[in-house]
């Protein structure tokens, strides 16, 4: 076996020597050693460059070269924004927008790459085909908004980069001129209206320095004007609610000025009355929720009615809440403090006993006819929504009439034309005899007064 192996090795060596001559003086072991050396050592040329796979190469980050390409192209297009949009669309196939998104948006907004703080470097190329160099009017900003819309629709991966860019620009507001801030505010409002930007970018306006120096509030005026001009206050409110910013607008002012009165005065004088009204309503809604929560806690503790009444009246005055609103809150709170029986024949008795106890509290906030009518509608709605109470409606109304929570006129008005459609036929039928009795009592009272005259 060993002889056969040696024979094969000799044959291989002779073959190699034949094709790749080796000195004849080499003995067989030397020839084998030479063959092994041939495998281990490969000749190299001085300065040889080994080929590397593309994925192993690291491209050098060079925003300056990218900037030069974009600015040169914008210079050639001029101020024709249609041509600008076409140039940007075509350039995305040749230039790395994904890698240089920040540089791209800096150029389109400010005309060149921005240094920290929002200044343009003196030694950098710049272009006048940008937002900051354009005319300060809504129509021009709408045209620029279209450029951004087309670019981002074409290259969807730029969405996140553009959002980050706008957040950065908002933090740089102090570094821009008043005119530049106004243009950026109008553009941002338009882009928020058409959905290119998310309202969460407004978080940048709550920067302490911007708020303290009044930059945030002034910027917000221009922004909301263009936003509402494109949509309406309801659309704006919806966008703010989606990102939980509907209750944070007063934070645009320093802590010592964060009041509804100051906000309303500032934005109303700036021509944004609808935004002022919206914020006031939001504050009222928040105050109502707090009021209801505190009421339920006071009732659960069994606090005296006089203390509850005093607290509610103070909240009404402080938050400008009407009596009609308060009576609805009290009714809901009273009805939520007990677990109701599921049997229809027992729930009416339970309700009458419970509501009789709370009659003095309800009576304290039905001093106006409109408040009484509001309470009647709340009772009707509750009895309709909770089927076990369907037959209890008339008994509750009579109880409140006897306890002087409700009076004749609001009850008759409710019966005639102020009732809800919910359960209308059932509740009107229940109230028929009682209403007839009220009418007769009114007539008799009228007759008695005439006789006395």
C-alpha cells in the first residue's frame, strides 16, 4: 500500500516537473517538499490591491459633495417650483437621499446646510431657491408645500427624515429671522393640514427657552392661522387629540401666564378666536371631569350636602361652568353611587328611596327653568338607556315635583315639545295623567287668583 502511494506521488511530481520544471538535482523528498511549498506560498506583486466585496466597503460620508450637486441643480431650475419638483424627483435615482436626508431638507428650507443653532456656514455653497428666500405669503408657501409633498410621496423613506428635520428647525427658531420664522410657520401649518406632518412635531415648541422669550406663542399664531385656513378648527382639534396635545396648548406660555384668560386674549387679538374658544371648551371639559370625580368621592364618603353644595358652587365660579351643565354632572354622580337591582319591579322602589335622599342636593342646582328641563332630559335618557328604569320615569318626576326639584312649567314644556325621541311614546303615556292634573291645578290656581282680585 505504501509503495503504491509513493508511486502516485512520484508520478505527480514527474507531471509537475514536466509542466513546471524543477531542478533535476532535487531528490524525491525534495520534490515533494517543493510541491508543498508551492501550495503554501503564492507569488505576490508589490502594491497588489485585493478585491473587496461591495458590502464590506464603507462609503465615506460627504454631505458637502451632495450639497453641491443639489444646489447646482436648483440653480439651473431657477424659481420655477414645478421644475424644482421634477429635478428632485429625477435626482433621487442618482443621489443618496436616504443617507443625506437632513442635508437635502436643510437646503430646501434654508438654502444650505445648517450649523447647530440654525446659522448657515459662510464658506458653504447656498441657493436662493428655498423657503427662507421666498416671498412671505400663503400662496408661495402652498407652492413649496407641494414640492415637499411630491418629493415625500415619491420617496416614502424620507417621511421620518422630514419629520426629524422639522423638529430640529423648530428648536432652531431663535437662530432665524422673524420673516424666516413666519414662512416656516405657514409652511408647517399647511403640511400639518394635508397630513404630510404629524402634530407631534409641535412638542419642539415647548422648549423652555422658546417659550420664555415668546417665540413659541408667536410662531404658533402663524402656524394655526395657515392650518385653520387649509382645514377648520374641528380638523385641527382632531389632529391634536390624536397625539394627546389638545390639553397642552397653554404650555406655549410661561408658567405664570398659563391661564385660559391670557390664552384667549392673546390668540383672539391675533385673529384666532376659534382657537381661543376651543381651548376654553377643553379646559371646561377637564374641569367637568374633575368635578364629577370629586363629587363621586364626596358622596361615597357621605360628606354633608352643605359642604358638597359649597364646593360645587366654587368650581362653577372658578371654571365658568353653567348650572345646566352642573345639574347633569350631579345627576350622573348620584346615579353612579349605587348598584341597582336587576329586577324591574324592585328597581323603581330602590330608585325613589335613593333619589329622595339626594333631592336637597339636586334642588340646590335647579334654580332656573332651563336647569330643570335639562334634568328632565337627563332622567329620560337614563331611563331609556337602562331598560329596568323604563317604568320608573313617571315616579321619579313626581318625586322631584313633590321635593321641589322640578316645577310645573318645565314639566309641561317637556311634555309638549321639549322631550327627546328616546322612548317618547312610553314616557309621554306614563306622564299623561300627571300632566293633566298639573294643567287642572294651574287652571284652578288661576281661577282662585282672579276671585281674590
